[in-house]
C-alpha cells in the first residue's frame, strides 16, 4: 500500500483517523515516494514550526516505510497519467501525477490518501480514504 502525504501528515499531527488507518494496515508492506518526502519537508518549513524536531519525526516515520525513488519508469508513467488527464480536461497537480507514477511503476495499485478528488481520476489506482 502506498501512503500519500496526507496520511503521513495526519499521522505526524496525531490525527485519530490517520492513526487508525495506519494501525489497520501496518501489517502490510507500506510505501511512499521521494516526492512525498519533498512535500513533508517543504511543509515543515512553510509551517514555521520547530523545524529540526519535525524533521526528526519525519525521518522516524520514514524509517518504517519503503521510500521509492522517482526514476525513468515512474517519469514515463507520470507523463502518461498527466497527459491523458489533461487531454480529457481532468488535469490534476503535477506532484500527484509524479506520486501516482511512482506507485504504478512499482506495481502498487492502492494509495491511502484524503486527496480522493485527484487520485480517483487515475486509471489503475485504487484510493483508500480515511
């Protein structure tokens, strides 16, 4: 199962729904991507919180998850997703295309997210919301 930034942020903020969903799936192999790592770190700097403490929390949670790279296969898959959706008038953000590209290029078909509006548009990707 692929964890999107929304569930990781929720978990780090101790949001009950995010904690509950992660507890339900913690026995499965969990993945995220370097794109999500970027979003998490960027968010810490935007929020003006205790940066070092929050980065350590992020590193802690990432140590329990397989973080997948954005490689050529993912780039091609993301490009297909982005182009197809834009052509259909269903454009989503580039970061979401990149994240979906990483997941699908690695054979992961389930994404855990609250961003259902964007990820539900992507063929081959099933959304688990919380």
